C-alpha cells in the first residue's frame, strides 16, 4: 500500500468553496477517518483523491507520484485507488462472484482471486448468491471485496455504513476494520459519525467549512481538540463559564486544573470537560457539589444523566456518564475528575 499526500488542495463549485488549501498526509498502511458535518467538504476531498473530481489547485501524491498537480490529472482507473461507496452499489444482475470479479482481467486466476476475497471478508461459499439474497452487512462486505480484488494501492470509503441500522453498523464496522488492517491497507474513510471515526481510525482529520482544522490520533482529537468547535463536534461535552488563573480555572463545579499547550490569557474563559469526568454519588462529601437529576438515558453499559447544578442563583445543566442507578428526581453529589480544557470566552 502507499502514502497519500495532499498539499494546498482547493475546490469551489460556483461561489461555494468546498475545499480551501487542505494539507493532509495519510501514511502507508494507515486508516484515516475524515470527520465532519454534512457540507464540510469531506466527500469532495475523497472524490479528488479517487479522481472523480478535478481540484482547482493543489497537489495530490500517491506513493510519491503526482496524480493531481498543475496540468496533471491522472485518470481514476490509473491511480490504483479503489472506492467503497455508500450502500455497496452492487450490480443487481450479477451474483456475488460476478460483482467481485467485475473489472478483473479474465483468466484462470480470476476464480481463485474471487474465492480469496470471499474468504477474506468472511463470505466463503456465498459466491452464487444474488445481492438481494444478502443482508445489508453482507452486501457491504461484498463491496469491500470488490474494491480489494484488483489489489489497489489505496482504498477510500464514502460513508460506507450509513445505510445500516445501529447494531449492524457496529458489527460491520469492526469487520471491515479488521479486513483493512489484516492486509495493511492504506485507507481513507469519510464519515460524520464521531464514534465511527474514533473507534476505527489510526488518525482522525476534522473538517469545518472546507478547511482541515485538526489531524491527530483519536485520543488527541477527543481529549485535546484545537478549538471549541472541534470539542463540540467530537463527542458530548460540558461547557462551564470560568475564570482562568495560571494553570487553574474557577467554575461552578469548583477550581479545576487545566491542561493544553496553547492556553488563553488569564481571565474569562470557557472550560470544557467530558461527561465521563463527572462522578456522581449519593453522599455529599467535601469538595462535591449538589445536583438534581432531571433525566437519565440508560444504555446498558452505562447511563447519561442530565443534571442541574445550583450554585447561588444560577442553575447549570450538565451531562454525566455514570453507572450509578439514578432516577429522575434524585438529588446527588457530583465532583470532577481530571483536568479541564479552556478556550477564549
């Protein structure tokens, strides 16, 4: 597999800027998730890498070879890039084997290659089935097998699990991730699903309004977002008005330590913590704040509690991840574990 490098890539559709000077490097064998809301430019980026859309300016290299540059636009079929589209997009008139072999050179080795791909994606023995005889997850695995059959240098996946229900999506996501890692694939997956990006990828590239605003490991993107907008987009969070003083911030939940490499000046700030940092207890101990349980969403493995904290005359609603057996109407004590992030007010 191969490294993918984008340098200064820009694209506009009429007066609408889809991409603005995007720089992104996907290392060989790495799975990178391009994450962002609808309309942020992530699918345009993917289609430029695949060759289906021409960039207005910038450079794209695959394994050190320019496929996009000034006066250069290598045809999609000559880039060694395979695409897995939304909903699989299988040919309904072909069986599974026919879909996988589509585009492969005809010959005695084709059947062997198809059988290898079926085993790779866990569908051995289903080559004669039609797409309408498969589940949604099986169809998506056939689409992946079809993409991998020509031994591409890069695999790009465009919201590949969006059409699946929640339970099946998690299962197929894990299966596809295992297949890609098993063959050491260089892959780019476009998604608006934060959980999907954080759980699947080696690195996450966050986009906002056509710009790449952060690229880092899943833990960096989640725990140390570069700005408040990224923090809001990547997972649930609790925003607290606060006053920064040195490496601490005073909030309604008490004085909290802060971390970060680029901190705003002392004074009014927005302090950010994640719901799992809030500990809920029935006992009011020293250093804890009292809160009222407004609602609880139970997920089995844990629950998300919506709480109102009273401090003076200012009520504040916060979220807390908890395993405590809470009920609506309970009065509890809460405390914050770990440091907060701070951003300019």
